[in-house]
C-alpha cells in the first residue's frame, strides 16, 4: 500500500487525526481574510464583463494574416476608442472583440480596420451583440443561481438538518465570492462559459460537503446517550475519516482543469479556454477547502449551542476530569471498555464508535475463563 493509502487507512480507523474543528477559529480567520480581499478586488477593479453581457461587435479576419495580435489591437483601439481584445485563432485568423459599440459605430470601425489591416472590407466578418441580449443572459444566470441555492437548502434540510443546510449555504457563498474576486483581481473576461464554470464548481463543492455530512450523521446517532465524545470531536472524526477521499477527488478533478488553464490557455495561447478553466480551477480548490475547514466546523459550532449538546459536553468533561483524578488513561476513557459494535460502553449505553477504537483492556470480554485455545 502507498504511503498516502496507509495514512488514509489510519485516518479512517481513527488511529491518527488532525484537530480541524478545534482549530476552526484559525480557518474562519483565513477565510474572512481571503473573502475581504476578494470583495475589495470586486469593488476596486470590478469584473471584466465579456461582450455577451455588455454588447458590442466581434470582427474576424481571414486566415494567414500578416498583422500581429499587438498590431491588430492597436488598430482596433484607435478605430473604436475602446479597449479591444484580440485573439489569434487556431486557423491563423484574428478575432477582434470590441465591447460597448452600436451598429452605426461598427460599420465605421469595420471600414477603418479593413484599411489598416490592408483587407477588403467584405472579407472582414462582423457579428453584433446587443446589450439587451447580454442583460437577459445575466438575469438568467442569477435566476439559475438563486434556484440552485434554494433547492440545495431544502434538500439538505430534509436529508440532514437545517444546521447542515445553513453551513453548506455559507460554504457555497464563500466559494462563489472567492472565485469572482479572483476574476476581478486577475482581470480575465467574464463570459457565459464563466457562469457555466461557476455552476459546475458549486456541484463539486456540495459533493464533498455532503460526503462529510453523511459520515457525521451516521456517527452522531444516539450521541447524547454516551459520555465519551462531544459533538465537535465526532465532527472532527468525520472530517478525518473522509479526508483522503476528498483530497483524491479534488486532485483528480484539478489536473485536467489545470491542463486547460496553464497549458491550453497559457502555453498554447488558447485564450477562449481561460473563461471557464479559471472558474473551475479556483472554484474546485475553494470548494475542497470550504468542505473541510468551513462547513463541518460551522455545523459543530451551531450544534454545540443546543442545550442537549451543552449538557453532553459538560458530562464528557466531568467524566474525563474524574478519570484524570483517578489516574486513568484518557485514551481508554474515550474508547470505553468493550466499545465494540453492538456492545455497551462503560456507562451502559450503546457505543458510538466501532471496533477500531476498542481498547486492549476490553478484548476478550464475554469469553469463558480457562485455557486459551
């Protein structure tokens, strides 16, 4: 077994663990800092909205152009008075995109561009996009996002509980804010592909969150009937038990997206891939982070406010203090005598954890005394 596989198996069995929930204030602070940076980026720089949202014209030259991208951009800026975006397509032609111009302006710009590029105006293809169409696309995107959020909250509230629904919603808003903030800071163009990427990463983020929530739901059945673990400790066990799975799925998803962003969009110059690949890359990474460091610790915070969980925490801490005063080992107190599946713990209640936490002291309980066979 590989080293990562060995670590994953030990995490799943509860032999090793990292206190994610106990250090939740650190993760909250990091998330708040990143979120503030993203909001400042949005407020200061704003989003570079594509022509599909603002309206404008797209001019496409014939293949085998002698003019470079820089030259075409200079000509377009001079002819339109707007900032133009020029991309070289795979067949050698140039795509010149100018936002914020109307039909009358596009005819004049087409003539000037054709003259500067030494082309027949008839060979310079022009496509116009009206701002009303872009506004409709933006409104539909917001409607789709709102419907998605509402359905997510309803589903999680029914399948799990409202606290998990609230935590998942906070994590999703966290992911969207960071992704859009990165877009503002980097200056990449926002297109319908960007919107598709955002909706896609919400699904990935939700998947990782639901995996942890499902494990947490199973491990907290009849939690208040025992005195070995608090809710936060069980939540931390759930994160550790699914940690390697979350890392593996995220890395596998990020690799092809990284290929699109850094190789396709960066090295090969296919700029049209940047709009969707950046949203996917940043969103997948933020989604994995929020599932581990935000959603589950937030659920633990909300649950620990319940009177029943407050009483449980007091009983657990009191029992541990009593055990420490008697000189007992804390690990054995947490595991409980004979805490196997279906066995009763030392307080006469069903055990919450499985055989992986059974102490050596409880092995052999129920065996008839006599010679070992």
